[in-house]
C-alpha cells in the first residue's frame, strides 16, 4: 500500500476526516496541464498552428503523432512498379482514418444546418421562472441547428417536410436544449408510436425510394389509419411544409412545459419562436426546382445571410396557462401534442431575442456532432407528463450512444456546458477528461466529501407535481380521441390561396400513391375536415368524394395561422437585376444602391461572367443567364432587351421558338417562373419585349414597367414586404 498515490493522513495529503464532511472544502489542487509541451519544431522554432484545434494553419504536414512528413502523394513501394509495403505506416494511418470518417447519421433530422448566436433575455419571464438565463439583461450563447426530418444527410433542403428547430442554450446554470419543430403539433400522442410513423415515412425498405418524401403509399397508409396524425399532416401539406428559408420559419416547443418561479409557484407554458422576417414559404414548383438546381438552398441561404451581416432573429415567446390539476385550457388538453392552443385564446408573450451571427467553423465538429436532448433542462424549467415528451426524455440520450460512439459526447467542444461540471461519471469510450480525485462516489471522505449536493437555491428543481390517480395500463385519456376538430380549424384559418396550395399538395401526394384503398381512406379522413377540400382532392384523383361518417366538433378559425396579409421586413431578400450589354449601367447601379440601402441583396444576372462593360468594373455579374435559377430570387428587375446570347443552348431555342425568339430563352424561362410564382417583376421600357416573350401581363399585380429608379425601388420593396403578389395565384375556390 505504500506506493498508493493518495494515502489518507500521509504527509502532504489532506488529513483523513473520520466522518463524512458536511461542508464543502477547498477544491483539490489542479493537476499539471496535460496538454503536453508547447509545439516547437525540431529546430526550436514554433510550428505555428494551434495544436488543440489541429487546424491547417501549421507550417508542415505531420502524422497524427506530430512527425513531419516529406511526401503524402506516394505509397512506400518495393520498387517504383512494385507492390506497396505493409510497412508504410503513413499510408495505413491515412487510409485507416479515412475509412472511419463517417459516423451514423441521425435516424431522423439527418440533414441540417446550424449557426452560433446569442439569446438576450427581456426579463419578462422572471415572474414565471427562476431560470437564470431568462432573468433581465442576461445574454446567453446559443447554437441552433435546423433540419429536415425524413431525408438522409445528402438529400435536398426544399422537400415537403417538417423542419427541426433545435436550440442549445449554454447557460451559466448548465445547458438547456429546446428541441422543437416548425410545426406546433406532432403526428402521434405517445412516444411508443414514433418508430411506426418514422418507418412509414422513410423510403420503402426494399428499394429505398422515395428519398425525403412523404408522397408514397406507406406514409399515407399510416396517417389515414392513425388519424391522430391528420393535424400534423395538414400542416405539412400547407405552405408550412416548404419554408422559403430557415430564417422565415416559426419554431415551436410543441409540448407543454412547466416553469417554476423563485417562490415555488408553477405555470404551464408552450414555447414559440417568432421570426423577425415573418413566416414565408416557397411555392411547390419552386421547391421542386430548387431541389434540383440547389439542393443546399436553405443551408446556403442561412450561411450567406450570416456571412453578409443579415443576422436572422427570432423572438422567443410563451403562451402561459395556469398549472391546474386537469392541465386543460379552454377545453384543450395541454398534454396532447396533437393539439395547439390558438394564439387568440392565449397570446404569445415575448421573453427574449435570439440572434444568429456566426457560421460554424467545421460542419462535422459542430453541426454533425451537436447532441440535443430534451432532458437537458435547467433549474426553473421542468417537463410535464405529455407521453410524447416522456418518451423523448429517453430517446435523445440513447441515440447519441450509437451516433457519437459512447457516453462522453458532452465533452465534445460543441456540447460542452459553459457552466462548471462536477459530475461523477467516469471513463468510457472517447473519454478526454483527466479527472482528478480518488472518490467518484458519494458519500466519501477521501475527496473531502466533494462534490457536495447543491442547496435549494442552486439545484435543479424536480417539481413535486401530483401524479394522476389511476391504474397501471396501456391507455390514454378520452380527450385524446378528437382527431379532427383542430384540423378543420387549421383549414378554415387559411386564406383561399393557401387552401388552394394545400388541396394541390394533397392531390399531388395521394396521386403518387398506388393503392386505391389508401387514397380512399385518406379522402374519408378529409371528408371529416372539410367537404370542399375532400371534393377538390377527390376530383384531382378521379375518385368519388365520400361523405363524413363521424360528427366533428367545429372550432373557430385562428387567423394567426395564416401566412398571408401582413407586411414584413425585407432584410436579406434577393433581387435579380437582369442585364445585358445594352443595359444603362447608371440605372442598374441606382436600382442596386436603392435596394442595397434597404437591406435587400441585389444580384446582377448577365449573359456571361465578368464586367458588363470593361470600362465599368463596378458592375460585375454575380450570376449568369446559365447559372441563375428563379427560386433564388424574390423579385426581378429586367434592365435590357436580353437578346439571345451566343451560348443559348439549342434545346432552349427550340422551346422558345416563335414569338419569343428575339429574347434569350434562359431569360424567358427565368421570368416565366418568377411570374408564375407570384414574384414582383419590374422592367425598364427596353425590356418590355422580355415580358411579352414570357407571357407576362404588364398590368398584373406586382408587375411594373417604367424607368424611374425610385418608383422601381419603392414598388419592389413594398411588394417584397408582402412576400408575393398573392392576387396572381389562381385561388380556385375550394
Ligand atoms: Fe425528435 N429525435 N423525437 N422530435 N427531434 C431526434 O435525436 C424522438 C419529436 C427533434 O438537430 C433524434 O439526436 C422521439 C418531436 C429535432 O440534432 C432522436 C420522438 C419534436 C431533432 C429523436 C420525437 C422533435 C430531433 C434523432 C417521439 C419537436 C433534431 C437524432 C417521442 C418538438 C435535433 C437525435 C438535432 C432528433 C427521437 C419526436 C424534434 C432519435 C422518440 C415531437 C429538432 O432521439
């Protein structure tokens, strides 16, 4: 025993206490830094580069062990034309590491994009919760990851799907994760159904198609049978399923949470993120085009906006409900995650501001390795008995074990709490901490009783909430049985044009199914939502519209659920300035400056790359007629006649033959699509022929012909604030 490193009572060690200490003592002295010696070259000069980040700014290539290398392009061979030697330790290290570069992608939400930022608390929630980060004037660093749900890591951004909106707050009291979606309700009421709904929406298991789509038999088979999914499904079929940008999405905590104030009083809340730029969507055709022309549409949009200083912002708000024993508000069961509470009944009260202002440095290290967990809660915020949330409390920890390879994922830099960590969790795969002390257990005397339990003023609060009386059973309350009233409420809250889009989405998705019985069953479900919706979809499918078989209680519409009708800031909107060699560059520059001053991003779209006029290096093409794609632009300004450029491809020529032949076919296509998607199009008189070739009615709402720069800028900005010229959509009455 004499060579044991720590001997109670030995000279130089802390005196051995006879009983378990009751007071915290001074912490143990820190060990020497285990970083190893400073990085120096064999010549004694520093290498440069940061050894901790292993970045690429060091002077020389080394092995993982830091040995400088002279050649990484040739294997070590027995003769120039001979076999490669097993001895080549550099080859083996390089290839072995490469072989293991991938980790399992997330089973859901595999494709994502993320950013760093800050959360500034207004302090308005201080009366509801003692959570430190929600007190007045507290700013907390955050990392937010947005995602699609269904597709795999390499799928497209603009598919019709729910979007994840997960926020990690690195608070001074520990990490709080708000792991939400852009849709306020969920497909299922009980976590035990999650594998079912996910298996149904994922590609068919035999041939693994379709990728990132719900438009197939297994999804509609499930949701038409499991009708509690109908509410979430109608949100997906509405324009909410195809957001314009992550920056223009709402976020929802979905479940009801419980807040605890300093005096112990509790309230029930639902969390909402409200984007400062408003809630906007793509059209279905835009979403499909973008999935082909730019599968990274949302990822790019977020990264570019942040890089250009258009930092997206969301207000965090709460709907607050009394913590009554039944946990029901205005007849709505707060523990049922398929129900929302209309904002007209419980307004969203703002409690803080989120700003995203920094892109990740390394996608894998941050966006891929970030691990969210609904059980990452802080003092003052607790969960409720929502059976979906209860199951999630298990799943998020469990999934990281296979995804990140063991239980030490909170030690990864992106997951590291910003609060001191004093746990007694030890060892395991990928352990990087060098724990000090000999007694990772409680009670102990050998580490002076450390770590001590925190006092009531510091510790996480498990609210002593009453557990409902009852027997142990696999069942749910009767209030969960209403699957249609809020679906109807959502449908009735939409404007006619939004209803038309939703009906088209159902028709498209069911039109992709093969089984007649599935289509008929979903039509039956729609009959319970609205007879008009059911009839429109049935007509599109060429099937009879069934009559409802159950009575669905009516719910008043909730106008806040519509995305149409308000004016929003235009920051970060993108306008294409379509120019050619005949364009008056002074007009172009004046329009560009006016838009730029309003926070809009004008991009010059020219026949080729480079300057339009060698004498004007201030006007350079950012897109060419070949690379421009209409989904990228929120509006167009046509600044020239767009005569066909020599590289216009024959296939385009053929399509645009006839009346438009004197306009470049790629420009015609760009304008046609923008017009069809109800975007604003302004044209100087010299470009009137482009409008004609594209079939644009110069009198249509959102179309302007003229050369007065301030009128062009003002009209465009006013239109952009509305998102689209909604009147241009053929809103067939449904
Ligand atoms: Fe998730 N979910 N989920 N989910 N979820 C995951 O965790 C799960 C649910 C949400 O950007 C997984 O780390 C179950 C609702 C987001 O990293 C996994 C149930 C809501 C993200 C998991 C749900 C969400 C996830 C996969 C039903 C909105 C991405 C990888 C009980 C409130 C987070 C991972 C990120 C990710 C399980 C339902 C949102 C498997 C069992 C409801 C935003 O643990």
